[in-house]
C-alpha cells in the first residue's frame, strides 16, 4: 500500500509536469521555449559540444604545438579540435552562439552541418550567419516562429526602413528603400501580397514620405488608406495620367540636383550631390513611394488604343525604375505574374526591380519570374509554400541569398486607422495634388435626443 502511495506521490507530479509541458509546447511554444526548451538545449550543448562537432565533421587535427603541449602536460589521448565556442546568448525564440572557425574551415562547412546540429541539439532549426572572417554565428531557433508571427521588439526600423515581416531565423526582415529602391512582390491570389503592402504602407505612413497608389482593382486594396495617400489611381486611365506626372516630378528633381551641382565653383566637395540625399535638408524633396497593387490589371488591354496607352505606361514605369532612386522615388510593385505576356518592355521593367519577394504561386514559371535570377533553390522553396499559410514568402536577400519570411497579421481596419491617424503627415507635393484621393468625410454622429419620441396619433 505504502508503495502505491509513494508511486502516486512521485508519479502524480511528474505526470502533471509532463502533461503541462506538452500542453505548453503545443499551445504556447514561446513560453515552452523560455521555461523548458532553453535550459534543456543549453545542457545538451554544454554536455555534448565536442562529440557533436566531431560527429558532424566540424573538427580539425590539432596543431603540432598543441600535440606537444598535451603530451608534455597530460597523459590524455590527442583528440581533434572543434571550433572554439563563444558565449551563448539566449533569446526569446532561440539561442545564439558564436564559433571561431578552426584553421581550414569555412562558414559553408558549418552551414552544411546545420541540419545535423539541429537534430543533435533538439531545436527547431539552425542558421549560420557570417559575422567576420573566422567567426560565424549559429542561430538556433527553438520553435516554428513563422506559425504565429510576432515581430521582435528591436526590429531595426528607421527612416525608409520598414520591418515588414519575420524571417525564419526569428530576426526582422526590413524593407530598406535606400538600399533596395524598387521591389517586386509576386504571388497567387490570396497568398498575402496585399498584406505585405499593408505593412509597408502603415510603416511609411508614420514617416515624412509621400505615398502614391495605383490599384486598378477599383481601389479595393488601397482606397482604405486614402487619408494618408498623396495620390491614388483606381483605373488604368487615371494611372495613365498619374505616371507622366510622376515622371515630370522626377525630372524636376533632377533639374534641382543639376542646379545644385552647377552652382558656384567654390562649393565644397561634400555639398556636390548626385542624388536628393546629398542636397541640404532645407532643399531636399520628400521621398515618394509608388505602390502598384496587381500590376496585370494596370496593363490589361481590350482595344488597340489601350495597347498604346499600356506601352506608354510601361515605358514610364521603366524610366521611374531606372532613374527614380536618385530622385527619391521608389517603386513597390505587386502582381500574380510578371512575364513577357504583360507587354513590350515588361521583362525590362522586371529586371529593374531588384528586390524580390515571392509568395505562394500556382506554377513554377511564376516563381522563376520572381526568383529565377537569385537562386534555383529559392524557386523550389517558393513552390513548396502551403496555401494554409498566407503571408509566407521567399525573399531575396541583399547578400544574394534568400530566406523564408512571413508577415504578421494586420487587419484592414487597423491599417486604415493608422493612416487616418497620420493623415496630417501627407507632405505638400504640388505635382501630385490633382491626384489626391477624396476621403469620404467621417459620418458625423448625431447627438442623441433625450426626449423620447411619442406617436402623434392618440
Ligand atoms: N501573414 C498573414 N497571417 C495571417 N493571415 C494572412 C497573412 N497574410 C495574408 N493573410 C490572409 O490571407 C488572405 C489573403 O491575403 P491578401 O494579402 O489579400 O492576398 P493577395 O493580395 O495576395 O490576394 C486574407 O484574408 C488575409 O487576411
Ligand atoms: Mg491583393
């Protein structure tokens, strides 16, 4: 009897803990990681570092000096040496660990072993980041951070730098307009393109930037942000008037830069500019970001006359893409496909849009349009995105690599509220004033009458 009691006393709490941990792991993976996963992984790494590195092929033969020293001081056998381990840095989603590579090793060796390390240490995934020559950072991620996206607190945002999504290594993916001026976002319907734009618009809405929208789906996606937009075109006809105005604006900015360069020969070197960022702050025009949702709708043609108009618009977009950066004009283009079928010059335009993000696509050809020139594995990864995960995408990296990213959920109402809140930040750009969307006035709430209406009859 007493044995049974002991069993219950000991077994009960253990079972409860096990059940609690399993529940926590399934429902609150972040809390599970902080309480259980992290200590277990740290213990595993500390306990098995040398042998895991050895079995992953990441050790090298010790130097002759080391062999002599070991022989002279101890009687231990001479073992191969693993990369020297730096301090471990726990985070809310994982664990970062720096390694000093042994002579003869390169970061690719460690990256090739990432999958083996992940299994050995029981974590969700392992990524390798090059820090400086000879040092790499192992980023261990404790759980699937892309299933319920929460942006990190320190996301690295700033002027024209918008943290827009979470990368699979739990760091923020930042859309930096000054580093990559133009971007193309591809994806099938309902894959999450408009959500991506929504995050960019709400991020930029808080900054002194002119936002311009072209949404030829009658404005269903961009009209809710009208209060913060400097210009909005909701059909190809309006767009065909807006684009030349933007090209003119760009040319006038070039004139401004030229005038600045042409001034007095005594001007100090650092004031000579080749883009708007070199102009003194008082003269610097505000940056303009042009959002095009569903580019195919813009280029849709039904008649011969439409075709001419489309060719003109493609040419204007190409000009904006080629010369816009220096004038502080940036393009953010979204579409389902972006191939030669969009008309003359479409592939030329695509090659100018250097940033690439590819959401779920229906066929490999579409993924190739977005990522083919970045990496063939990226195309495969984009094709493998499941429809149950809208917002998941493969993004090209500035370093030439690629990574999976996912946007957090943001409702249209919340995004629209952010735009309304920052409506006073719409900059004064006279060239765009004729295209300013009319914002429907907020319905004025009638003061409630305190007198109860009484029927007249009786
Ligand atoms: N990151 C995300 N998390 C959760 N739901 C998302 C996410 N991105 C998009 N969705 C949902 O997927 C649906 C399609 O998204 P949307 O951005 O309109 O796609 P698209 O513009 O590519 O057609 C919407 O209902 C949206 O709420
Ligand atoms: Mg959309």
